[in-house]
């Protein structure tokens, strides 16, 4: 029974990892498409909009990759597996945190600013 569980979790990890890679790949392609549209003048996307668009895909892809790493150590991990997972999780979490901070800053800069009330002095 344990062998079956290990096999199923192994395949599930591969699927989750592939989904993460596909999300990032799709994000890169879609962002490149938007960038090309801007270059040829069909649409006008600002650099911030393009970065935000790609950043969302990168953040989601990183979450899937972290999930795959967790799955890889879910069944009978050795101490080396746990240490490696901790290091990978820490690196990906830090990357995701700073990416989220950058996205939030970009969102705030891109958001329309409320105009000052002309009746106030």
C-alpha cells in the first residue's frame, strides 16, 4: 500500500510541477504578445502594466512549484529531503514575497489617483 502511495504522490508531484511550469510559460508568452502589440502600436500597455501581468503569472507558477516540492517530501522523507525542502521553500517564499511587494507597489503606482477636492483649502 505504501508503494502505491509513494507512486501516486510522485506522479502528482510531476503533474503539479508541470502545471507550474505551464503557468509560467503561458504567462511569458502572453506577456510577450502584449509587449509586441505595444511595440507595433496596436495597443498601448505601459511597462508597469506589462510587468504586473507577468508578475501575476510568476507568483502563481512559484506557488505551484512550491506545492510540488512539498509533495516530493510528503511520503517518508529523509532528513536530507526535509532540509532541502526547507531551503527551497525559504528561497521560493522569499522570492514570492518580494515579487508580491513589487506587484503591490506597481499596482499602487498604476491606480488612478483621486483628484483633490477643489472646495477644500
